[in-house]
């Protein structure tokens, strides 16, 4: 870079005291940030990326020990006290936090909170500040900004609140905006909107943006430069295209290859990085990635690699950095094999079918005299079926009814409306004992393995408990438990350890082992990898794929992550506001979406490839998911539909009044009056 | 907002009626005023017992519901009936309420204010010397029965008085009789200090623990971090954004405790010789005085519910999330 850096981080180290010793969160990091650039700071949880960003704005907890320098305008920010630092916060450096739901003060109006930020640093009247707040909200494309400035945070949706946070961040035209996972808590279509606004914010103010994230796709689309952190150090840094095209650190290679890509033409097995990130206490003297690295040599264990130039501006911290490209070329580093896709013509027996399922929840009002004022139609007349040995995925944004659908199936009782048929038996007609027997064949893996395993039970017992419920003979229990642990890739010798001793990925494996204990025929997977770190996700996804082939088990997968669905599923049903808008084989639906919503959803998914990501055209949906309490008339998607805007007024009216039904369209079932490609 | 208050108020009236009815019926069934006159020497003739009981509407030979009807029709007109000693409950009430109020107003206000302050400071200095000192002291106070605290306070006061050589603290009663004007005022204050202190200590210990927790929640909250990221320094962020949110859950709590305290400081009143509501309640139960017990129940119900009503309105005023209906 030719221009002068606006913020220089020099030899920064940060550590925290903890019960098991000093946690070295950031170790000797040096990083320059240049005006107007977007720097992607990427790492897994615990890599020190958030701590690093908090240190530059002076919001580290008091217990932190910090050494090094953070230089802004020739002053070392680390030497300033809270009083002096607060003059820079919000003015020179501002920050956007991850969770927009809790980041705003719940008892003050949005306008007041933005005005306050202006008044701290500028000598203007409150009225002027409030007026400016409205203008800022307008910049962030919030409809009716001056009216909305008088609203409280709880009257805004998550996406809208994140827009408010961005408005807050640019209020004083800062030089640097730190964005800590700004879109992680949001739905994919809202994420696309927010990222676009972040880009706009940086263009409006000319500020540099430091985008802290774990999502390589988000970085690929937005960042000019990338810095990858591992265990408190920057292990690779450089222009984004260069790093993605020719990564010089094995961790980067693994990270890029471990992410399923929605634009993948041929399904490949994902690269799974062995092991899990080290605890940042008493780190070994050598490279922290060495224990997991496939290119490890003995010297890696003892010699700490420095961040050195590889080519041009790309800097890499690896002792073998010059050999990495050769290792990739020869297939010795994280090579991936193509996986055979299941022959779709040979359809198995249908084992689960859902017909016209509906589920609504009553809404009550009043405290003394409670009265029903309406209902939320969480699931409204949906049908799908799952065949033996296949994986059906239900995708959709939060609130679309996918989890309700799962719970209705797991209930195994007659639904409010419609029919659920499991293994040819209608669940409304089965007896209590039959229902119990069915439970054995229908098991579930939950989203969060940190919450779904009893922390006070050894993992072996967690699995055995499942066997006891169904009266598996005692003599077989032990052997079965050990077999299961082996199947999911864990050491049976660890059966007497507690869940807390395992990492997230390992815990999800335990949860899978528990679900498999009774040889179920259908495994229901509720967002199985969304709570896991990027580098261990691939391992779990690969395990699921292997298990399906080995055990001929059927999966019903629920996910909001379309790249995961693309990688794992055979069939997909896309849900919007309680109904299925499109369904069919994954390849056809994802490569040739017919429903405008599917198209928009796919286009919103970030692809971890800076070249493809920056050149492809995006459909950014207007607005947010309407409330399921009073869904739009006609086609439920009509008020956000980008295709409808191009139609003749008569056709537009038709969309708004008549609800389309699912009809066959070139292999897919589509509920749209004007499907794409016609 | 107006309809919200109205709804709450209607709700409140219904609950008062239910509580009082239950209170009266329970007292009328459980207490037996006739006992007061039995076993006396010379024995009181049956007809005069009946005549006394009829006069005060406590004759157990009349059906309970009939007596209740009579009592209610009086209450509606503002007449709480007669005590077992055939004196007006209203008069007794007027005397007692003023005594209780005087005692509790200081105790409650200081208890709440210091409780909140100490709680907030403890939270900000979590695990530091201040927090630990007040933390342990609170546990000691909370685990000590009120009468023990009261007696310790008395001993301490006597010790101080001895050292000073004159009476700074009075340990019994509300004032020294035969004083007037400013002398009476000062004298009353000297009498008030000890019982108020007994109440304040308990209040501070209790509230500070709650406030500390509530403040700790807010201290770790994201929006406080946002406030600092905007450029507020630690102290400004704490006062402008932290305190209001942290006090919210306490508002309800204060209101209810104050309502209960007025009639619930029986031990303190008894030990320091204050003839307030709490002391009256104990005496009324001992003398099988149905009407007095019912009056106190009515009063407590009204107070508690009014406090709750106030808390609701207060919370609605402070917290916009509650306002939306």
C-alpha cells in the first residue's frame, strides 16, 4: 500500500487471567489499517479476533493485560485513560456489534440514542442532533426515518436494528468502523441487505472497515484485504484475491476447502481439519496449528514462524510457506475426492410422508379477561415425502415454520390438520405402544451440542440411557455404546468422560451417536452444524454423509444454511411463511430455481471466492419477513417479490389476490404464477 | 396509557374485595370473642355477653355471612365498626397509622436509597474490598433475627449514652410526654433513630443484594458497551444507560415491600414500644378482636395492591416495552 496507514497495531499482546492460567488471547500481532479499505479479520471462536478489535477501541475488560502499541494519529491509544479514550471512541473509531437485539438501550428511543452519539462529539443543539439522526436513518434506508426515530428498539426487527447500529457507527464520520460479526445473527436475505449497507457506510464516510467474522463467504464479497487469525496470531494476511487463489498457510487452505460451496458443480468431500483449536493457555513454543497440520515437520513444534512476506503484499506465518503451493499441486495437502451422487432414478420406498400439514398457535390478549385475538399460522398446508436412504432438507429463514414442522413430526400424534404417515402408518391411528416403537425409528440431533447433552453425565452413559429406555439387554449395552463411539469417530476409551471435556464438534458427534443408538431409520437433523466452528463443521458434515451411505439411513434436515443443504441433501423443500414455495431435487432447485424467492435466497448466500462473489449479480430482497400473524394476501411473497415488479399491473394484481398452488415445473414443484424460466 | 391505568385499577378493586372477604371470614371463624368473657370471676351473665357481642357485631350465635353483611355495609360508609372493647376502630386506626407511617417512612426511604447505592457500587466494584465488606455484612444482617438486631442496637445506644453522659438515643416509646414545640420535635427524632435504624439495616442488606445482581446483569449488557463505543466514558455510560435499566426490576420490588412493611414491622414496634399497626395486629389477634383484625387485613390488602398498582404504572412509565398493549 502506498498510502499512509491510519491505524497501526504494533506487537500487540493481550492476555487474561483465568482459573487454568493466563489466557493468551492475542499474541504479538502487528497490523496496519489503511484509509477506505475493507479489511476482513477472519478466525474461529477463540482466535482472538474480537479481543483484538475491542482493544483498538479501548473496551477490553479491566482484567486484561495489554502490551504493544495501537497508534492513531501518532498517539498510542493504549496509553490513554478512559476519559481520553472516550474522545476517540465513536469519533475516530466506532464499532458495530454482533447482536443487534441487545446492543441498543431498550428504554430510549432510537433517535435519542443516535442524537446522543452526535452530541458527545459535536457542538450542536439537541434538535439539530435529532434531525441529523433522522437523516442518518434515511441514509440507512429505513422507511419513514423521522417517524421511526421516535420508536424504541423493540419496535424494530433485527435487521432494522443492525441498520440503526450502522447509522450510529457513521454518525460522527469516523476513520475506522469495526464491525464484529455484523451479520451473523441475521437471516441470509437480511444479511445481504446489511452487508450492502455496510459497504455504503464506508463509501459515505470514507472510513476503513474492519470486518471481523468467521464467514469466509462474507469476507470474500466485501473485503479488499484479509487477515486470518489462529490462536491469537495472524497466520496469513494479504489482498483477498491473492490469498484465496494462492494461500500460503495450511490452515488457510483447509479453511477455504472445508466450506461447502453453493455454486459447486460437482459434489466433493469437504476437507476436514483434524482436531480442534488449542486452548489459549500454556501454548507450545512452536506453531499453534502444528498439531492439526498435515504439512507438519518436527521443527514446527519448536520454532515459531514469523509473519513474513510470501509474494507481494501477501504475508504468511509458516515455516514451509514456499512449499505449500507445490504440496497442493501434488495433492499432498487437503486434497479432496469427488463423491458419487446417489442415483436419483432408483427411488426407494417412501418412509415418511406429510400431507397437507397445518399447525397454528393461538394468540391471546388481555390479563384478566384473556381472549383469543387470532392465530399464527406457523405451518400452513404443506406436503412432502422422504424416501428410504435419502436426505430431504427443509430450508427457509427464521420464522418460516421449519422447526414447527419437525416438532409436529416428532410428536407422532394426529396433527391439527392433514396427515403424517410414518412407515406406512398414519400417526393418528396408532396405539400408544406402537407410538413408542416408532420413536425408536425416529431420532433427532439438535442444533446446540452444548445444551443438548446433560453436563453431569459421562458420555457413555448418555448413550446407554437411550438403550435402557428400549430395554436392550444389559450385556449388549456396553459393546453397542463402544461401537457407536467408534462409528462417529471418537475413542471408546473416553466413554467415562463428561461432555465438558469435549469440543463442539466432538459433542455433536456424541449427539449423533446417541441418536444412532437404536438403529433409527430416520434421523432428524435440526441445524446440526450451525453452532459449530467452521473448521470442525466439515468433519461433522462428512460424518453424516458417510453414515448415510453406510447405514442406509434417511435424513430429514432442517437448515437455514443453503450451502450445507446443497452439500448434504438430495431433495429440498423451500419454505416461506409456513408454506412450501418450491421443492425438488437439490441440483435442479439450486441450479435452476423457478420460484423468485428461491432465486433470491440462493443469490443472498455468500460464496467463499472473491472473484466469483464480486462479479455475480445479486438479488437483494426488499423488506423483511412479514409477521405470520397476518400474512400477505394472495401469494405470500408478493410484497417482496422482485419478479412481480416487472409484471403488467393486471398480473401484479393477480399475485396479490390469488394464492398459487404447487405445480410441476420442469422437475420441480413450484408455487408461483410467474415462475422463472418460462 | 389511560386505558392501561383504568384496567389496572379495575383489576385492583376486584382483588381488594376478594382479599378482604377472605380475611374477614377467616378471622370470624378462627377467633372467638366470647372466650374473652368466659371464666371470669364473678362470671359475666350470658345475656350481657350477648348484648356486648351484638353491639360490636361479633356474636357467634349470628350466622357469619350476616355479620359479614353488617360489617361490609359499615365499611362502605367508611365505618370500620367497633373493637371488642366497644371503641371505634376508625379512631384506633387513625392513631396507629400515623405512628406506623412515621416509623416506616424513614426506614423505607433510607433503606431503599442506601440499598440501591450500595448495590450499584458493589456491582461496579465486584469482588473488590467494598463489595466484599458489604456482601458479608448483608449476609450477617439478613441471617440475624430482627429482635436480636433491635436488642443489640439498644445495648449499643445505652453504651453511647453512658459515654456521652446524656441521653442521645431513647430506647423506648415515641416521645417523652409533656414536651411541646421544637423540644418535642427533637425529642421525637431521638426516639425515632433506633427503630428506624433497625428497619434500615434490614432494608439495605436486602435491597443491596438485589440491586447488585440487577446491576451486574446490566453491566455485562451489550447496550452499555454500545454506549461506551459511542464515546461515553465509563461513568457517563453507567449513569445514562445503566442505572435506569438496572432499577427497572427493582421498582416493583420496592413498592410491594413498602406496602407489606407498614403492617409487618410488628417486632420492631413491639421492642421499641411503638404502638403502630403491627403491634395492633398482634394485640387484636390475642384479644379475639375480629373487627380490628379485619380492618388491618383490609388496610394491608389496599396497601399491597396499591403499591403493586403504583409499581405497574411506574414500570410502564419507565419501560417502553411494557407500554405497548
